[in-house]
C-alpha cells in the first residue's frame, strides 16, 4: 500500500509565490461554450422560469394581476381547509417586516388559519440577531415554510437560497411544503449569469465573500427514482414547492 | 465493500442466468438512456460542451497538487477542516477520530461511493457505531444487507415486489405496498434518524479550490438533511474531485446532470463553505473534508491512465454498456461497475486482483461516445489489458494461444492450411458439446456458434476467376 505521508508530500508545502503563480494560470478564463438552453436575449424570463418550474412539478402563484392579498390569502385558507386545522407556518424573518406585503397578508388571515408559532413573531435569536429562529423541532412540525429567495435562474427553474442569521437552512427543507417568494428583480437568465450575481451579493460577514458558508439551489420538489426508475416526489425534502411571483414589488428587507 | 473481483467470471455467469435481474437491468438501462438522450438532444452544442468538460477536468487533474493545496487553504480559511487520507484504513481512522472527539454514536449518511470504497460502514459498525444510509436506494440495499449495484441507482437490481417485501419486514408496510406508499414510509422512518443523528457523513461531487466550496448534487434532499441537521458534517471525497475554477461548475453541472439522470440540474445542489456562521440557528458546527488517495496517485503518475481521474461519476457509461446491462453491478465484485469500473477497479485494488475486468468489454465504444468528459474508456481498457500482460497476470495458456495465432496469420501458407483443417473441425465443434474440455468448453458454453454456409470466400473468389474473371 502507499507510504504514509505520500499524499501530503504530493500536495506539498509550496511557497506562496509559486502557488499563486500556478493558481493564476489555472484561473485563466476559458470561455465556456454557449448552449442553446440558456435563455435568448429578449426572452421573457418570468415565462421561462414558470415553464421550467411547472415541468419540474412546482406550482406558480402569480400576483401580477390580482395583487398579493387576493392571491395569497385564499391560497393559505384553502391549505388550512384541506388540513382541517390551522396551518403551522414558519416564515423567513425577512418577510416579517412592517413594510413586507407578505407580512400584511399573514396578519390579515392569521385568525383560525395560521397556528401561532414563535417563528411568526418577529424577535431576536442567537447572538441578539434580529429575526425569528424557529427550532429544528418547530420546523419538523411545520406544514409550510415560507422563504424569500435570494436569486432564481430562469433557464432551469432554480431557486437560490443562502442561510441568514434568523433564517434557518432547514426552512426550505423540513416542512413538507415550501412557499418561495420570488420578486422579479431577483430573476437571472442562465447558470453562468448566476455566478456574476452571486459575486454582487454581500458576504455573510466581514470575513466571508458571497460564496459564504452555504447556499443551496432548489429545482423543483424533492424526488427519487430509486425504485424501478419510477419518479416519486417528496422523499426527504418538500413534496410540494410553490413559487409566489411578485412582478414588481420587492419586500423591503 | 469487500473485494470480490477475482470471482468475476463466476459472478458474471451466475448473473447471466438470473432472468429477473436481466429484466430489471434491461428496463432501467432503457429508461436511463432515454432520459439522457432527450436531455442531450436539447443542447445542439453538446459536443462542444463535452470538449469543454474534457479540457476543464484535464486542467484540474493535471494541476492536482496546486488545486488541492488551494482547496485546503480556502476551505480552512472558511473555518472548515481538510484531511488527507492515504488509503481505506487511514480514511476510516480519521472519521473515527472525529466521532470519538464528539462522543458521537448515531451517524446518518447520504450517498457516497468513496465511503463504499473504504468500507466505512463496516468499519464504523465494527467499532460499535450506528450507521444509517438515507438515500432511498442505499437505505434499501442496507436493509437487504447488500451492496449498491449502480453508482446512481443503488437498488436498481431489485424489483418493486422485492422492495415491498423488504419494507414489509422492516417498516411494517403492506407486503404489496405501491411505490409512493413505500417512499412515504421510508421518509417517516428516516426523518427521525436525521433529527437524532450526531454526525452526518456525505460524499461530494466537486471541491472548488478558488472559493473553498464543496458541491453536492442530489435529488431527494437527504444530502441537505445530512449536511444541515447534525452538529458535525464529514465529507469523504476522492482527490480527483478538486476543481480549480468555480466558473467551470456551470458547464460541468450541465454535463453531469444531463448525463446522469437526464435532468437539467439535480433537485438540490448544495454549496458548502465551512461550518455555520454566527447567528445561524442550524447547520453543522464543524465541517470536515477528507480527501482520499486510495490508488488515485498511482493512476495520476501513469500518463496512460491519468484520464480515468477525469470521471465525474455520472453513470452514463454503465447505462449504455452491453456487458453491464447483462450482468449488473454486483458481478463486477467491487464498488464501481460498468466500463469506468473495469478501468479504475484494477488500478485501485491491483491488476492481479481484477485481471478479468479489462476483458468485460466488447470494445464497442458506446461508453466513449456518451462520456460527458470524453474519457477514452475503451482505450484505457486496452491499456489495462496491456499492463496485465506486462505484469505477468495472464495465464501461460493464453500466451501460447495468442502466440500460435500470431504465427498462423503471419504465414499465408500456414493460414490456408489451418483454415482447410479448421472448417470440418468447426462443424464438429458446433454439433458436439465439449463442456468437459476445459478452456474450449468454457469458450463454447454460452455461445451459439454460427453455421458456416457454403464455400469460403477464397474458394468462391478462385471459382469466379476460373469462370472468366471479373463479374
């Protein structure tokens, strides 16, 4: 077998200058080929995103015509009716600010429709960071997780989320149903464009760039084809994914 | 996984006689191929994209020392910890050291071929840890006490009836439960395991040196749960997964996901840059990446083998391989089946240990055509054959036969004489089963010999010319 330390000496303790020069060569730009699946200039990105999302089994809630109140309130009520009890909801603290249109709707439908979880109430969590930290147990018991997405990719119908202080990573993962709030200004065309936009986002902290501790791309509901290649949704992650489309309004954060 | 590559001929023969397995493989391979072909057809520039993928992986693998160094620095700067493991025992010991430090007992895993490679589950169970696989397919093969048979779909060798009976025994579902019911039962059973786990162990698809980011592609959400809920996350990754530039991710993710499952992207792609940050209420407090050699350095140092390290483990070569489709993954006797398995397994476990694998190919080249990073798989198989001969792993008998054949085709006279003698012998052989005659019997078994119709080409040619030449 291999001699101990062989891999370590292979990686080596290269001096910084040599390493930087070698890396510089590696980071040279090799333009990746254009692929036809990237949205063309002038293509309606919202329409493309919607088509891709629905092809993946996601649902699209468009607020462009009727406004957010008229779309979201009855949708929440029908979910609660379907369950026959108030909906247990965990909400991204970014959507729980006074100026957030989503917060207004949640307040207006709350009685009898939404179960009061600590997470619906703005407050502070670990290290005094403003936000609402739902515990993992609360998330596991929730019916619906509502998050504000950071970016979305029209080409593939993909949502991009970064954790934030006060917004747990499992918010879009543990509840069986995920409602993602997507304002138009956060929609980018293709995969390659996404990396440019991520660079423009702020880092999580002074020490981190936008690539940060963690982010996740979500394309449709959780799925598996492990038994006889038959597609089945909702195996570990949410079996339902709904995108609430805000055509112009960006909730203030 | 134990190394059973020496038994390949016997295992392959057994699999060939297993009708249920053959049906399952034919169906799943057809479905895999159909999805992949459709997804590829959507990209007219697919060949240009493959060339880009090939170049990107070549740049990455050729610069492996630099890229590994950079990944270690960046990932450590983000608060993660990077370990280098020489071999299976080293990798397992490093995992156990982390578990011991945290007093961990319950471990949840998401899919990782590298952990199969180092036999991590057996090692941890031998040391008293409770390890549970959470990918649905891996969970099924773990309950059945089997090994995965496909790098993407571990339980593809089992029918839904097999699985229904298995889950009936373990989870109490109906013995004839349908697939959604079984999936729900597994979700419920595994959800509690996720919530209770002390440590999550995953694999990784790419380790981006430029940013210090580990990238994991999946569909079920179990890798997200594994890397989010437990306090400690350990990822086992082969050293060849390091990618210098994050921008190469876009083309490589396109190539990987379309080739693997025919999706544009996997349902979930996680980009992990160290432990949770201050103010976050979930996510692991410690993240370890263990980078494994396990034979990869030897392959890297062999200019005729290095390209095998370009593999991104999409599984497309398995799904088009006529040999894999007939014998399935278990026959190969180790972790990696199909054409890529026949290429890398002998390099990882020893050519002498797995000398038959290089011959588990008709050299039809379909694997070369679908490989998203253009690995010349059939050329690498031939290279393994050549090295087997050089290292003396071939029987003396085979050498005699090949040497004799070389003599025959080297002399026209001898060749004609042999052909004249061979024709009646061949006719006799076709009619007579000679299973008792050692090598000849083994060759005859499982083959339907075609009949020799009419005179030979040479005889016909001579007759035609005797009639007056030409047409």
